[in-house]
């Protein structure tokens, strides 16, 4: 299973912002009800971290109205050894 961050922008108009939050909170989806929001800091987006099989599955978590504008990024971690090996191949 892969890990993704899902970034969902929404309108900065106060009523539209409130509607977006309400839609997420009333879905009953664990992913959506636990979204993090940037609205109070002026960044009108929600962020969700999800462990799913692929980007399509990550997009499917979202309410249909938000799917097309969502940005989905697969996350990964690096080991120091892995990076050191990579760098050693590129040094003269």
C-alpha cells in the first residue's frame, strides 16, 4: 500500500469555505472528517493523508465535487544509505 497526501482547494468566500468543511464533516468518512484545514491561516485547502493502493483510489475518497481540482502526491521516505549511494554515483 502506498501513502498519499491529498490537497483539496476550495473557495475563499466565507460561506463556500464553511460549505466545504460541512461537506467533509458530514460524509462519515474517516479520511474526510479528519482532514486538516488551512483556512484560518488564509490558505483555503484541506489536506488528507491516506494509505491506499493508488492515486485513483485516493481521488475516490473525495466527494465528487472536489475530485477534479484535488492534487494527489505519493509520499515516500528515504534512507541515508540510499541517498549516499546515489550521490556517490554522481561524484567525480
